[in-house]
């Protein structure tokens, strides 16, 4: 069968479902003005993650790590959700999408209105003291160009997962449960290079889900676990998908009415 329009195929696959789940990465927020980590414009092109994004680096030199973190806080603070975040919220609102598992720390899924968001790598909204465990909202303590401090004097760490830190256990449990029980997994804007998040599509596939990837580039998943790769930007593809799901009408050509992904 020729696959003329993969977005139509995805619409066909999602229509009438109640068990879709999405896994998102930095690519979904690129069109909100937050560059992805990898690639020419990425934060990891400017800052070596082994030097600036590990727990060990933070413990050795938190001021240095805050040079990188300050950029992340500023980027997240300035960003607003785009059509891809809104599209996922729309799918949840119609009962098609059950959960969004995100590696992003920008809070844009919640800002778009998605309720069931599993934050796999934490979020930028809170700062935590690694000495006395006091927590603060980031907006209360963060001033650009400075490493924010706790009342006890220790430099605060954002509530995000640095390399070398475990995934918050509840997020990991919930994400794996969603992966094991979903019918369709939408994998949007992730290079799937970071473990254990990259296991989620494999868990879903092994349990029988159809894995759909929305990414302008191919990844390691594309030829291994993905059934349908849609090579486009997240906002463009999600925008089209939502229009097709709202009004399927003649948008579904006859060959797709009988299309089934193995
Ligand atoms: P990456 O920067 O590794 O990958 C971003 C992906 O998004 C790439 O595959 C791009 O092709 C794709 N992409 C770019 N623009 C896009 C667009 N407009 N629409 C759709 N896709 C687009 O980001 P992640 O996979 O999220 O972890 O990275 C995973 C983790 O690595 C992050 O959570 C972070 C980082 O180190 C930690 O900091 C622990």
C-alpha cells in the first residue's frame, strides 16, 4: 500500500480511540522559541552537558551550572504554547488522548490546557535546596545572571533531572504504565537519545501499541519501533491532524477508510 499522506493515516488511526498517549521532547517547543538540545542551535552545542548538566557538575560548581540554567529559565519564561501543544490538549479534551509524557521542563503542555501531564525530567517552576530540602517557586528566587540561594545559604537546584540523577519514581512508574497499556503512542519532537525515556516507545511497541513519530528527521526509533513516521514540524502536523479529526468528511480518501497499520 502506498502511504500518500501520513497525516491522514494518523487521523484515521486516532479517530474513535480513547487510549492514545503522547511522548514529547524538545522538538515540540522549538516553534515556541525554545531551541532543542541537540543540533546546530541547541544548548548542548554551546554547553557540554557533561560539564554543565550533571549532578556532579552542580555539586562541584553550582555557579557554573547556573550559567547554563539561567538561559533555560529565561527561554522557558518567555515561551508560550504553540499549535502542537494546543493540539494535544484538544485531543485530550475529546477523550482520544489519555496522557502526555514529556521530557520537557518548560510547562507548555499545562499552559496549553493538557491536564494529565507526566513530567519525566521534572520542571523549571520550582527550586530545591539540596542541603535542607526547602522548596521555592523559581519566580520568587531567580534573578538573571545570579545563582539563586536558599535562606540557609546553599545554592538552589532547579527541580529538573540532571544527568546522573534518577527519574522521579512516580513519573517513571506512571509513564511505563501508560506505555504498556496505550493503543497508539505519538512520539513528537524527541531524538530518543536519552535513557530511560527512549525505552518508552519500545515498551509501548512490545505491548502491542502502534507508534507514530512526528519529527522532521529520522531517529533511531524510525526504522525499529515506528509504524508511521510523519516528517514534518510538530505544530504543522498537529494542526493538520486536528482539522482532519474535527471534520473527517471527504478528507478521508477511500483507500484510508480500510487502512490498518499492522
Ligand atoms: P533533542 O534536542 O535531543 O531532540 C529534539 C528532536 O526534535 C530532534 O529529533 C529534532 O529532529 C526534533 N525537532 C526539531 N524541531 C522540531 C519541530 N519543529 N517539530 C518536531 N520535531 C522537531 O531533545 P530531546 O529528545 O527532548 O534531558 O532530549 C532529551 C533530553 O536530552 C532532554 O530532556 C534533556 C536533554 O539532555 C535532560 O536534561 C536530563
